[in-house]
């Protein structure tokens, strides 16, 4: 049977020992018993890790120079391609978005049956636009428009090549091409009217203000009167042109060409 021997001196209170140097440096525990972490300790740790990472990069560069340059070239090429793709996609998404009625604009095309199958043409019958505007209440505006082509514009003895088209009266009411001079409802009412860009007006007449009301010869033949001036078509537009003429004049010229072709030639 073992006896439990106790020392009387064990019951006496020993004097508190002096805290060591390590105990003084340790931060006091918080109320929840967790050991706090100071901001200085985090900054030092991060700096040490950053220096360590730089040191590893330098050592790898010294040991594997060829591999390092291959990886660097691949990474740079990938980033450059990603940036170029982003810029291209961003530019494509902005095309024709400057039109206020962009979500309401539609282009009518025609399916044509050919020997090789069905072909979709960008053109449509000439009277379709007028018929749609008259018969469909949902259609607010409908215009006919010619394809763009290059023409020679002449003012006195000055000749200049310009890209133009012919469109219906409501062209500038449908599309948001800003008019500097002229009324969107009237600039194309007359069949001999023409609306030119401010850039073209400066080249032909010297100033934009002096161009309104002046006459311009088209392909050294017909005279047109400048009834309006619009700001240069923005680069984000899918169609770039310098002037717009009345579609009524275009129809008249087409009819004239058809009559000339059908006229019997004299022997």
C-alpha cells in the first residue's frame, strides 16, 4: 500500500517568478482568448514573401534562360491577342449604334429562286417601301434607297469624286445623321435636291455656310441644289457616303435609261 507523502512547504505560496524576456514580447491575449496579430507582422511577412518570389524568379532566369524567354514570349503573345480580340469585338458591337431608332430599323431583303437554289439579294422591288408604309400600320417610315456609288461633283471648274446614294424623303427622319443645315422633313422633297456632308461642303465651296442654296453638277450632267448639310458620317457607321440625293430623281433616271434601251436603233 503506497503512502502519499506531502511536503508541508508545498502548501505555502511561492513568490511569483519574474516574467522572462520572451513573455514580455508576446502580445496579451484578447477577450475571446485568441492571440492578436499586429499589422506590422503582416507587412513584414508579405514583404518577405515578395522578396522570396523575386529571388525565385531571378534564380530560374539564371538557370533556365531559354525556357524563361519562351514562356515570356508565349505569355506576351497571348495577352496581345486577347487585347486585340477585345478591341475588335468592342468595335463591332458599336457599329450603327449611334442611331436613336436602332432597335426599330430593319432592312428588307428578297429571296430569289435561281438554278443553283435560293439566293438572298440585298435589293427588293422598288415599290415595296411605299406599299409597306401605306398598308402596314406598324410601319412608321419606309424608304427606298439606291446602292452607294462614286460620282463626279462639279462646282464651276472644280471637280471632285464623292460617294453618294439616293433615298426617300424620310431618310433623315429614320437615321440619326445630324443635319447642320436643313429640315429633316423637307431636305429631300424636291427631286433635284441634294444633301452633302460638311466635309464635302468645305472642299467644294470653301465654307459650310456658303454651300446651302448653291448648285452642283452631277457627272457633268444634271444640276442639283444643295438643300441641307449633315455632319460627316461617323466611323462607326456601316455605310460611308458624302451626299444623299432624292430617290425620285433616281427613279426618273432609271426610267430614262430603260426608254433609251428599248428605243429602236436607226439603221
